[in-house]
C-alpha cells in the first residue's frame, strides 16, 4: 500500500484535531496494516506514541515504543516526555539512560523534558546540567536553562537558581517569567520586584504571565503599594482584559487589602471565568462574609458559568460558617445534580459541614459517597466525631489503618481530643510506631491530653524522655491546663523559662495573673510585652479589661480602649466588645457601654446581657428592661445569665411587678429552672420593697434549702420594715404629745 506525504499529513492533522482514544487506536491500526514506511520509518509511529501519551495512555504508548524495530531521538523524547509529565522520574531516567547506551545523543528537548519532571531530584539535576554544558545544549537556547531553574527552585536552592540564570547566554520571556514565578511562590517579594524592574528596563514585550508571576508573592498589607503599581502597569499595557491577570489581581487584593477593593475590582473586570468566581468566593468565605459568597454563587449560576469542585468546596465552607443547615443542604442538592458528591475535595467539605451541624449520620453518608477516599476525607469525619466527644473517632482511626491508609498528624490530633486515658496510652503507642512522636503538632496534642486527664507529670516525663526541650507550643498547652485548674504560679514558672515566648505565651501568663488578682503584675507584664515588640491581640486586651473591671479603674479602662482604637478597632471581635461593655458598666460609665454596644457589629446574647447588666447596676432599670424586651423581639432566647441581669436591674430599680413577671417567664415560657442566684435576687427585691409575705412564700416554695444570702436578704427586709414601723410609731407618738400640749 502506497501513501504519499500529503495523505500522511492529512491523516495526522485529523487525528490531532479530534484527540480521542478511539481515533488514536484507528490510526494505530492503520499504521500496523500499512506496515513499515520505507521513506519515513519513525514519523507515524512517533505520532501514535505522542497521541497515546497526550491521552494519559502510557501503557499503550510504551507498548508501541517497545515494538518499534527502529527508534530515533524523537521516539525517545516523546516517551521520556510522557513519563516526565506524569511524574514517573524513575522510568523517564531509565529510558534516558537506555537512549545514551544505544548511542543516541540527547538534545535540548530530551534534557528539557526530563528536567521538567516535578519529582526529579537535585543530584540528577546537577548531572543533567553538566551534560547540557558539555554537549552545548545549555547555550543553544533558553529551553534547558529554564527547565534547570525549575529543578533548583523546587528544591529551594536559590543560590544555584541565581547562578544558572546569570550563566544563561540566551534568556527568553519564559525564562524571566519562570524566575518571577519562582521568587513569588517562595515569598521572595523583594527579589521578584528587582527582577521585574530589570525586565521593564530591557523594554521587553511583557506577557500576561509576567504580571501573574509578579503578583504571586504579594500576600500582606505592606505589599499593597507594589500591587497597586503593578495594577497600573496591567492597565497601561492592556492586560486588564486577560482573565488570568484579572484573577491574580483579585487574589492579590484579597490578601493585601480589604474586601471592598476585591468586590469593586470583580465588578469592573470585563472578562470573568470560573477561577474568577472561585477566587472571590474563597476570599469572601475567609473574610466571614458567607451570605455575600452565597449570593455570588447564585449570580454565577445565573450567568451561565458552571461551578467546579473548588466552587462547591468554598461555598460549602461558607454555609458551615452560617450555621443555617438549609443553605448547605440546598448546595448539597446542586452537588448531587452535577455528580460531584463522589469527589474527595467536595465530599470532605460536606462531611465537615454536616459534622458541625450536629448531623453525623449525614456526614457519614457523604463519606460513603466519596469514590476515591483520601486521608483528608477520613480526617474530616474523625474530627466531626472527636468534636462531639464520641469514641467513634478512635474506631474510625483503627478502620483507616486496617484499610491501608496512613494517618497524618491531623488524624492523631483529632482523635486525641476525645480520647480517654486508656485510649490515650494506645494512641501514644501508635504514634511512636508510626514515627510521629517528634512531630510538634502531634506531641503538643498528646501533652495537652495527658494534662487534661490530670497527668501533667506524665506529660513532662514524655517531653523529657523524647530528648527534646520543651518548646513554645507544648509549654503553652501545659500552661493553659495549669491556668484552668487554678495553679497560676505554675503557669508563671513554666513560661518564664522560655527564650522566645510568643503572643499566646504572654496571653496565658497575663490571664493567670489577672485570675490570681495580681493586677499590678498584669500591667507590668503588658508593658514588658510592648518593650519586646510582641503585638497584643484580642485575648491580651480581654485580660487587661477584666483587670480594669476588678479594679473599677475607669481611667485605666479608657486608656486600654484608646490603645485598642490605635491598633484598629475593626479587629475587635464580639467577645472583646462584650468585655469592654461589661468593664464600662462596672466602672460606672453607662454612656460608654452604650457607645461600644452600638459599635458592635455581630451582637450575640452575651452582648445584650452585658448591656442590660451595665444599665441595671447603674440605676437605669427601665432602660435595662427595655433592652431585654428588644432582645426577645429580635429572636435571641435569653439564658439564665440574661435573666439574672434583668432581675438585678429590677432589684436596683424596685420594679416588683416586672421582676415577678420575668421570674414567672423563666419556667413558663423559656423552661429555665431558676437557680439560687435568681431566688436571692427576687427575695431581695420583694423584701427591699416591703413585700415580706410574698418573699416568705418564695423562700418556702424554693426547690432547695435557702442559703445564707437568701436569709440575709429577707432579714434585712424585715429589719428595714421594722425600722420603718418604729419610725411611724415614733412620729405618731410625737404628734400625740404635741396635740396634748396644745
């Protein structure tokens, strides 16, 4: 059978355009039937190998390669490139050695292919660099040198990277972009900036990839100015219409600036793809703007852009933070509709969502739906059960081991959370057997659990026997346990020996001193913390404000508030605002309590309770009662603490009718059993206002014996009434004497 060159080219172009396995097999059969082509013995077969390799059919590609009666450099380049792309460096290296052994000289494409393999080790990279220098392929063009940059860059050998880049006689734009991307991915922002400026000075024609690479490393607020300059250059060079550049800009602004800039840039982008939406949804999720992320997801679907695994994983995380199961269940139906519930990435997010929604059965069903399970899926389910204190987490870990999965450090840390003492010892043995005993994350969790089970001495013995010094994280964990059980001096003793304590260490020791009543020491420690340039966080300020509350020092509390404003009040979470409201209330500044309450964005039950308490103890009983009613109207269900705060307000204001009504609502409407403090507050209110019979009835109907405070409140009321009666009798007797004299 005779074929001319035009028909050859026509067949190959058709097969390349279709790119399907059936088409490639048809071409393969056609070549077998054709037999050996005398004029082009390698051409067609090499193309068949290339087609199979491009379809990830390595077995078939290698089979065709093995049956070739003759091979040339292109044959070897094709099969070596195929194995390099899939990460099989051993097979790629074996074929490369065989190629050299049969007398074929590798060219720049051979070396470039094997150097591009992600798993190529440093030693082989050095050997290939020597070979490239010897046979001249290194200086021939930029292909080999650019691939070498990747080899050394992946191993973080930046000295070698710089030397290779400087020695390259020919540098393409791809070479420059590779260097920029390398520096950016490893956070070398300054080096990346210098390199980008050098590229600009060369007046080279930049590509979108140049800007993508330069933007990669910008990830904090101090990089914002540089990011804005790059943004200006993007617009100037007309790359704002390139979607990959727009995505990189959004990613940069999400890390370096506020979400307002991200949203405005997103709206201005002329072209958007699924990556654009994923980037913004992911940024909104991290910024706790779950509802906005959900709205964007719906807009994306309406716009005809199909969500992928990353989209669904991000939006499920958003639904988890909303704590409203119906949203997550709605997204779950969409995931099932697109047949992505079997994906490990999406499935892990669903497991986490259902576990945090207290639906462990549904979480387990999602786990079973995952087709190709990985360690992340197992960890998500294990963590779900561990957070509920269930022993199932231990059973899952054992099942994971039985099925041949190797647990990660997170697997052990999750199971340790809910382990009993007997399970703890079993886990400790497993950790040693699998070589995790020196892992700081695992050892830290192990120490914490020993301490929580009351075995602090065992935790210290474990640290000593491991041959490692007590690091910051384990020290913080043990100190936290000491703090919780009231051994404050042990906290100070343990953390004082640390050479480089972190902000958590400082927070723990400051909290210990505050709880122990050493308030002067609290502020001395804070002053020293400032001197060593450790930036305080919200937990630091909580301890300081609590100390101000105990001292009733309004001036000091205002100073701490001013410092918080200086550091950025927007960083304050609800917990810190609650403590601040309470501090101002206890220090007598109700106006400041109200101001902080008004500035608190995410108010919770504790926020309202703190304000009600602040108003009540300062004599604003009617205002406190009004806030309580408004809190109920907004749908917040009061707890025991909230009722105690509003009853205290009624006591201070003498609101007997309102106090009795609230006390009745506790059991009747909210099914809350009053405790001793509630009874004491009500008895005090009734006795103080002269309703002694009602107070006596309350005491007689208490479900438990009254304590000394209840009797004291009642007796003080009796004494007050007797004094009042005596005063009235004296006044009447005096008036009678005056009348008799007249």
